[in-house]
C-alpha cells in the first residue's frame, strides 16, 4: 500500500482560507468517500469551503482554474480513474495531472491532488477513507492543499 512512510502531521489552522473541493462524479461510492475525508479535514481546520462536482477527472483542471479566478486560496481536486482495456486510462490520467499542475503553477496557488489512478475498484475502496479503507486520500489532499496555501502565504510575506 502506498501509504507507507506518510508523514505524521499536527493539526492545522486553516481559518481565513477559502478552499474549493472539486470532485468528479464517476465511481460515486469512492468519490463520495474522498469528499467526506476532505471535508472532515477542512472542517477541523476551520477553513471556509464548498464542494462542486464535475462530470469526470478530465474536467477538474478547468473547474480549478475557475475556482482560482473566483478567489479560492486553494483547490482540492478529487477524482477516480480506473484502468480499462484501452489506452483511455493513460490519456485521461496524464491530461488530468498535467492540467492540474499547470493550473496550480499559473495561479501560484495549491491544488491538493486527490485523483486516484487505479487498476481496479478495490484499490479505490482501499484509499477512499470509507469504513474498512486503509487510506484516506481525500483527507490527505485537503491537508496538503491547506499546508501549502499557508506556506506560500508565509513565503510571499
């Protein structure tokens, strides 16, 4: 499991941060688990946030760009891409990753990356933060977005 070696982090104060959680609608049980984990972290940190849904992972980058144009301090991008029998998986995974990276760099603001690229549904269920899951990638993505938003704010003075 990829969670080995994850850092132990202390509670974070995200008050004053405006975060948009953007999630794809594919694989509803997994995506809803990711959203729940992200919202739990954002609520615990006191960050202002809202959730918006997009059709799929490919649409995350454009929605993230719009969120930053609307004043978001950070975005948490959540999606589920499961490998199939065609090269579609590779194209969508690469475009999603590249698009979100570009949006973050162009905006100079963090995108917490919670896009799961999976071989099968079980891997997603193991990472979705659901009861019985081994990891909570939605929570991890939200935590990363908050910490990076605070760090970039501090570095810019």
